[in-house]
């Protein structure tokens, strides 16, 4: 397994997220990825490989160029202070040049602030995903991009859910130039961004297992009736599960997801790996055990597809080392 680590992530450290008018400690902290990196470094058969350079065109393939330019401009402010949205567009398609307005124009929540380090970190995170994809295209069986910030909530022109660029969708789009691609998202939250960025496509099959949006972020998407649009109809599969879901229930859903992916018969697999369905995650609400993560990995690896693992969520820093070891180890069994 080849692991890609984006060093710039550590400069992006939002202090807080705004929830119901309160400033809560931000869950998406740098130590998450440090713990995972340290754990993976202990595993025989894991090697680290540096970030390769990819031009911004790879971001523009899936994101609005003005959105990218906005994030890029935020990196030139010379201020370490994080800015948050206050006012959101009140009708579809509305735009503004006002700094306060733009924060809302390019966001869908108040959990995902920006400072001068955010663009570089998010760009490197996407680059880690692209590097991992290129290594698999060149023949590696499995690569693991330690993406931070995460990506699966980022929309075409909006940040949200701690995400800025759609790392998994970007990697999938890259690989779609070389064959059919399936994306499997096991983060506990619905990957609304991945879904939206790939919704009209039949050359990328997107599957997500997640907490029922009636009870969990991102609330507005992730329902089973969302199956794609146009040529992409039938190439998006959502499997929502109730809060409190255990290993047993999850395993049935995972079986359905893997059967569907096997039927699609992709040349490449992209896995959005979140560890926030773990029983000790502070925001997930599922009850998966640590040892079951080895089982999940083994089941996915049994598809025998060249696979790119993309880090998404997982917020209990105390257990991320253990879970990621079991997951990476399970993939290499
Ligand atoms: C990538 C990823 O996993 N993003 C998840 C974003 C979900 N954030 C939800 C934040 C929940 C707010 N905290 C509630 C505190 C109640 N006291
Ligand atoms: Zn998540």
C-alpha cells in the first residue's frame, strides 16, 4: 500500500465551528491525520510516496473557476483569522462582490471557515488524491491519500461539512480517463458533493452508505430515491441507515453496495474512507466496532479492483490510529 501525505494540512486549523449560534471546538483537527499517518507507518508493506504536482485544471474540471479563485484570493489576505459566512443567497443563482456576501455565496454551512492557509491545504489535499490515483493507474494495487481537509461534502461552487474541494470525485474523474470507475463512500455522512459532482455520469458509479439524512448532516440529500439524472440515471446508489446502526446491519448494506459495484464491473475503485461510523465517534451516531473496520476493508479488497483510498471524516482522535491500522491491514490481507 502506498500512502500519500499532504504536509500543508497542518497550517489549516480552524478553531471553531458555529452551531446553533454557539462557537464549538472544531472537530476537524490536524492531529486526526497525524495519528493516522503514525499508525500506518508501523504497518509492514506500507510505503510513503511524495505529492506529485497537478495543475489547477484538475480542480477546474469539477469546480466553478470563480469559487476556486475566491478561495485562492483568501490565501493572499495575510490574515490568520478565520472568516465565516453570515448571509446566504436567498434565491437560486444570486451573486455578490461584497466580502461578507461572498462568504455565504460560496458556503452552505457555518462549519467550514477559511483563512490564508486553507487554499494551499485544500489544494494539497486534492493533489494527494490525484497522486494516489495516478499511482494506481500506473499499476499499484492500492494507494491511500491522507486527505485533509476532507472533500466529499464540497459542491461545485460551495464549501461545507469541513470540505473545500471534492477529492474523491476529482480522483474518480482523473481515473475515468482510463476506464470505468466506481466510488464507494463509507463515511457516516452522505457524500453530497461527490454525488452532485458525478450525478449526470454513467462512466462513474457512485455508491454511499450513510446515516439517514432525516437524522444526520447534511440533512438535504442521501435518500434512496436519488439515483442520478440524464445519462447518469441509475449510476448513483444511496443506502441510508438509521442512527445506532451496528456491525451486523452495516454488513448487510455493505454487501448490497459491493454486489452493485461488482455488477458495474469497474476498472478502478475510489473509496471515501470515513471513520466516523465508529461507536466512539463524537458526531456520527453509528456503533461500528474497531475490529469491524478490518472486515469492511477485507470485503472491499475482495472485489480485486485497483483501489484509491481517500480519507474523509473520523473525529475521535484517540481511536483513529487503531481504526486506520485495522482498515489498512485488512485491505492488504
Ligand atoms: C467530512 C465530514 O465528516 N464532515 C462532517 C461534517 C458534519 N459536521 C457536523 C457538525 C455537528 C455539530 N455539532 C453538534 C454539537 C452539538 N452540541
Ligand atoms: Zn463524515
